[in-house]
C-alpha cells in the first residue's frame, strides 16, 4: 500500500495572495509610513559592502523599505504577491525611477533572476508565510542569484512572540490563529541556523529587545 503524504497546511500560492489582498484592502495604511526598524539595522550592512548595486526585495508590500534603498541610489526590484500592495507602491508619488515593482510570488521572482546577478536579497517579515518546501527552495534560489559576497538580509518572527502558540498547531512552530486563514511560522535559533546552513555564512544576527524578531544577515561564500 502506498503511503499518502500528509496534506500541507498551507494553501496554494494564489490563495495566499488573495488572502494578502483582502488584508491590504481592509487597511489602506498597511505597511505605509516610515521604513521598518529592520531597514535601520540592514542599511549600514548593505552600505558598508556595496556603495551602489542591485537589490531584490521579496514581500515588499507597498515598498517602504524598497523606497528607502532606491532613494540612496540602489537599483531595487520590489516583489509582492499582493496585487493591491503592488498597485499602491506603483501609485505612490515619491517612487524613484530606479525602483521597479513586480507582482509575483517570491519563488517565481527568484527563478526569473539571472545567476550571480544580485548584490542583495532583502526580505522583511515574509518567510514566516512560506510552506517548508517553498522556504527551502527560496533559500536555494537566493544562493544562486547572489554573486559571491552578496548579502541575504532577512527578518522573521521568533517563537518567543506571545502570539506564537495561539490557535491550531498545524506543524512544528506553525500555528493557524484564525480558522480559514493561512498559517504562520515562528522561528527559533536552530531553525534560522539550519536555513543559513543551506549555503551561506552568517554575518550578523540581532534579536532586538521586545520585538520577538530575528534579524539575520548572511553572505554567499
Ligand atoms: C508582513 S508583510 C511585510 C511587508 C514589507 N516587507 C514591509 O515590511 O513593509 C509581508 C508581505 O509579504 C507578502 N508575501 C507573503 N508571501 C509572499 C510570497 N510567497 N511571495 C511574495 N510576497 C509574499 C505579503 O503579501 C506581504 O505584503
């Protein structure tokens, strides 16, 4: 008898994108406003290595961090699977010419990117929303698209977050807080280290007090 593989708790990518659209449509100010605290941490790491360069931001939302990087001269492609978020990013009056928005999912954007072509891949608060196989494939693709010495800057929620553990446990460190919505993954030190071990060297890790986020900078050897 053939074993039936367990059903993934994650909906397909189109369904996740539709769920993101509903959230953006319900909140016109979502991820608008000043750049994130993660970008305050990440920006000096980028600047100290690449004075100018090519950056891919995954899960950019309307682009508050992408805009910050493009405004100081980086050429930035900001990708999000939410059509609503990307439309807002494109419509913003202060979008500099070297910032391009693209509506697609993270893995497709990476697969469409040339090998060794990027200085930085940047992902703030996105990888918590990816199923296991997609998360692993994203890391493999990030390694491919970065040139040696390129930076992978990523921020993910920690298992210390008081919200972790609320709702239905659907996989280790993954909970669905509200029935009918996509689940959410939280990270512990071992899980971030295991992802870095997929082909990167750790440059820096920060666990900012009170935020329940991991800030991570990895380098492609
Ligand atoms: C928590 S928000 C953060 C937005 C942005 N990084 C910021 O800090 O302003 C996560 C974003 O990731 C997007 N996202 C989630 N999964 C994605 C995927 N597989 N491909 C592309 N975007 C994705 C969501 O639509 C959402 O805009």
